[in-house]
C-alpha cells in the first residue's frame, strides 16, 4: 500500500473518530447510518490543476534555456529562479491543501435520530448544525449535467419544520437512494416521537 493511500486511510479513521466522539456526542440509542461527503470526482479538477501547476515551472525553465542558454549560467539568476519556483510550489501545495481540507471535512452524518451537518470553511473555521429526523418535511434530490448523471451524484435539499434550518447535501453519491432512506427514517422517527409525546401526556 502506497504512502498517500495510507495517509488518506489514517485521516479517514481520525476524522471518523473525531466526528463521533467529539462533535455529535451520540445518544445511547443512536446509531450512525451514513457518513457522507461530496463525490470524489468533484475533487478531480483540483488534482488536474495541481498537476498543471507543477509542470508549468519545468516548461518555463526549458523555455529560458532555449531562449538564452547562458542566462542560467549566472549563479545569481539561477539561485533566484530556484527560490521563486520553490515559493511557487509551496504556495501551490498550500492552496491545494486548503481545498482538500474544505472538501474532505465537509461531512453530513445521518443517524437513526438526526442529521448532523458539518461544514468546513478554510483551515480554521467550521460550522456544525443538526436537525431531528422527525422535523423533516420534504426531501428533494437534484442531478443536473452530464458528469453528475454519468457518475450518479447530485444535491439533496432537506426542508424542515423550522424556516431557519434547511440542510443541503452537496454533490453526494446516490442522492436518490439517500433521499428514499431519509424519508423512511423521518417517518419512523416521527411515529416514535409522537407516540412518546402521547405517553408523556397520558
């Protein structure tokens, strides 16, 4: 198993444990059913962009050598170019890392009791909100475009009884399947909730 794969696997375990143990504080009867993220194909353009960014300095370096071979013989200019390209690579990696963190730490967790919406903004900002399943009024899935249709990903809009809290699962895999499961979970939780209320009143 290669190094990047191992690193990604370890991050998955760390994030999963962090979400379960620190953010959602599971109830005794609660069970995690889905941990959802945006479809991996949606991050592919960022990878392509990083590859282009990494190749660009080599192309520029080759052009400099063709146009003026003696230019790079100057120690100061050669050192300056190495320094500029080094800063360029570091900034590129940092920007890529920020995009990856934003992609990877945007998580939607579905349990048998609620939905937890975790949204990451940059490196140091995160918003966590939750909605009880029995409050769900409508669930709509949307798949638009050639790539979303071909790779089967799209958005899931969840409207609740509260006008202030609506949840959107963005670009998740199999949105129609998740939609059907959420409707069933919501109906089941609503029955339990209202039956508990009746017992409490009586």
